């Protein structure tokens, strides 16, 4: 491994990469130095945080040197050129292993590249490595994996499968990331770790080369430290893809160019009864404050009634189990002994599901989605929390065990938007008494990602929750190198 010392300003680790772009384009900031800064921080802190499944330092530095040479030659590609990022370890990459959080795929290097990572590389992004993921993109890490640690509090949850992405971003171990979301796995880690996550409309981003949990519920999206950064990532990865027929043939707006549109005149929906039914008092109060901020910026608050979620979320679990069982057919049950208990139980439920049970689940999904569409008939945005509690503890999450209704306890505000496929953006909006971030979600109609980014950007411009970072010195512990 090459040396990872850097001459870049140490403060650059916490910056939004869209703020660094002009200096990179002008040659005042070196992609090589940025990459060395990230690698040095990974080496210093990730031995305790465990956010990376693998780091490809040599390859990243070669890519950074190439990006720097291109920029010096006047071939600047845009805001991601020369930016060190990392991706969840379910995105196929031809130059490094893709382990899927599983011992079964240890050492597997795919012969093809995912569309999302290829588009990032084409935009000039530098892939530092792969970020930790739960086994099979479900609820628990494989017994052989040390789970990521929340830098805001080691006793608190980091979110579900994109947990490595959330931890790495908030700790300053990459500038941007990709995650996937089946019931909240972009938004829950973003909420727990105080970063921004976008779950786009289903079909907005290609899933080619991305390992599935449940294909009809899975969404691919960006995670970052600011709305502008998340929008820049989404602009690169979104759009039709011949390799994925479910990637919608819908034009991709210039998200960055529309950020300054503000929220004046927008109809802002909220359902206080829905929020208070599932959220703690401090979370509900934070959402009230978000609504007040947006109202001061010119949005018009409109009280709505969100449809009941219980039947739809139970149907979500049935469909997730069935589709996961299908995704794992090549290795389950043939290699059942190599699976962790939680994922194995999900696959067993999926395999045992009957046709009438699945039919009833699909009917519940259709009905719920129709009711959501009616809710949005008179509003432009809906504001809800990301998590019902600020920083669920690891003990609480363990207590949920393998209960199929666990999604009601932890995902009442996230999974509904996987069911209907609507886009949402999650961003920090407060902190609980324990110091763990509280997050809000803005949801909109299908393919209205530009609108949720506008609203998020407007909120960020008058608040500073997205700039809050955890104290890391007590996590300093050398990382065992991986390739």
C-alpha cells in the first residue's frame, strides 16, 4: 500500500464536495491530496468504526492521479471529477471484490460493473472502496462481520443495510456514497448518522449490477453530507438504462440548477396524528419546527390524513420475504449453514408463502398506493420523520428479534414510500437528549426529485443541522488494511 499522507487543508474532510468543485476545476485543490486525506482518515478511525468492508487505496490513488492529469489538461468533467466516494458493498465492481455482507461471496470480484458505479466513474469520481452492509441487504450483519459503530454514540443503532455508508459519511471517511433502500435502508442510516439521503422514485435509478433484497421494493440512491451533494450524485446515476428494463425512460432534470427555486407557494402536507401515533415527543416536536421553518420561507402548511399503514407494512414483509427467497435461490437452501439466523428466517418465510398470501399482500399494496396518490392530490410535499425515535439503541433493536412486525416499530415513516415508490429526501433537523440526530423526510409525487431537493436545500440554507459532526478522537484506532 502507498503512503497516505496529504498536504490538503485538514478542514476539507468535512466540506461538501460541491463546494470544493470550483477549486478542483481551477487546479487549486488536488484530487490526489483529497484522496490521501480520506485514506488517512480511514486508516486512523475505521479500525474502531468498521464502516468499510474493503479499501482499495492503490487503485483510488491511481484514479486520483488520472483525474488530476485530466483536469490539468482542461478536461474537467463536472462536480464529481476528482471526488473520493465509496459505495455500499452490493454494487458490482470489476476492480474490487463485492462481498454482499456474506461469507458466501468472500473474495468474489464480478466480471461486470453496475450501471450506477460506471456512471460515477465516467463522471470522474474516485471509488475508495466498499462500505459495510448487512447480510443479504436485510436486517442483521453476518456473524463474521463486525457491524459499523455510530460515531454519535456507540450504544446506538446505525440504521439498516446502508449503515456503513452513513457512518463513513458522518465521520468524514468519504465525500459521498451510494446506498440501497427496501424499507428504509438509505433513510434510516442517514437519519441515525446525521447525513442526507435520497430514495428516488422506483425506476429513477438503474438497479443493474446491484444485489437485490426485494426487486419491486428496492431503490438505489445517493447519500451525502448536504442536499447539493446528494443532488449532484443523483444527477449522475439517474436515467434510463438498456441493461435494466425497469429503469424508467424519463428525462433527468438538472437537479443542481433547480436547487435555488425555494418553497414559496408550495403546499406542505402534514398529518400530526400519523406522526404522533408512531413518533416520540422530541421527534414530533422537531418535525413541527421543520414545518414552521418552511412556512416562514413561504410554504403553506396543509393538514392531511395519511392512509393507515399497518396492513400495507405487513404486506411489505410478505412481499419482501418472497422476493428475497427468489433472489437467494442460487445459494439457499443449498448453503444454508453459511447464512445468519435473521436472513435465513426471512428466506424460510418467503419459501413457505402461499399463492393466496402473496395475492393478498399485493392487493394491500395496490390499495395503499392508491390511497397515497389521493393524499398527494392536494399537496406538493409531505413532511414526516425518518425514524420514530432519535437513535434507537442496539439493545432495543436486538429486542425486536425476528418479529415480522418489526418494520412497524422502526420503519413506519420509511417503508410506506417503498410500497408506493414515491421519492423522499431525508435530512437532519434536530438532536435528541442523547445527542443522536433527528431527521425529517420530504416526500413528493413520482419523479419529483427536483422538488424534494429544492425543499431540502431551502431548509439547509437557514439551518445548520447538516453541519453537525460527531467527536471522533476517542475512536482513533488503526484499521487493518484490506484490498
